[in-house]
C-alpha cells in the first residue's frame, strides 16, 4: 500500500512537471508571436473554446464557414482562407488581414445573438481600388484601413442594421461607421471612434 502511494505521488509529480513544461512552452510561443497574432480579445469578450465565422461575399457569391481560433490560438490555415476570401475582388490582390478584426466580428455576433453569415460588402482594398472609389465618393477615406487589411464593411441578415450598429458601438473596439442608405456598417481595428 505504501509502495502504491509512493508510485502515485511520483506519477503525479511527473504529470505536474510535464504540465509545467508544456505551459511554459506555450507561454514562450505566445511571447514569440507578433502582437497581432495573439488572440487577446478573447479574455475581454469571453472565453470561447472555438471561434467560428461564416461569410457570404456579395460580389463573388462565395461562401465560407470555418473555425479561425481554438482555445485562444489562431489557426493559420483558417486565417489564410479568410485572407483569400476577403481579397480585393476587383484586382485579385490578397492582403494579410488583422485577426483582431475576426475577433471583433465574432464578439459582435455573440452580442447580437444572430447566427448566420456576415454579408461582406468590402474587405481588403488595394490602393488602386481605394483610389478609384475615393475619386467617385466622398464616403471613402484616402488612407482607408481597408488597404491595411484592418477593416470590413458588413451586414448581418436577420438583424436590424441600427441594432447591429449599436451593438458594435457598445463593444468599444476600433472604428464603427454607419451607412444606413447603403445598408452596412464598417468595422476596423483602428482607434475607437465612430461616424455616420
């Protein structure tokens, strides 16, 4: 009996040692990542083991549904798929999008409790596309965060746009633009501000 107790204590000590080493390696990996690659907003917006998003691109009619983050870690292959999906459809240019933008979208969807795909009006915009749009509209910023992969224009079918806008404002994260005539809101990962 005494021998079994010692064996169990030894096994628990080995387990604790392994857990300690594993957690240390995870912490080191997080510290080694660029700041934008660590899913910090999860702590602020609730711990969800798996974060999933669904999109429908109004211009290409493409659909995408996937998990982009598991247990606080972004999934690189999923981020690549979203980057491609949110490409500048006019030029085909692809930009690495800011993963914090996907955290915002996920948090917004949880807040409004409306499932379904975000309809994407605009994701990444190449400088050429942004300039062409700015030349024909006062509502397009010449130094838009769309060109940095840090902005998206969306609507969420099944949710009134004004309520979606209010929920985005309540989150207090990044920029929020309101375009009721065009039926979309703008979200970005810049400083907290709002317009429209």
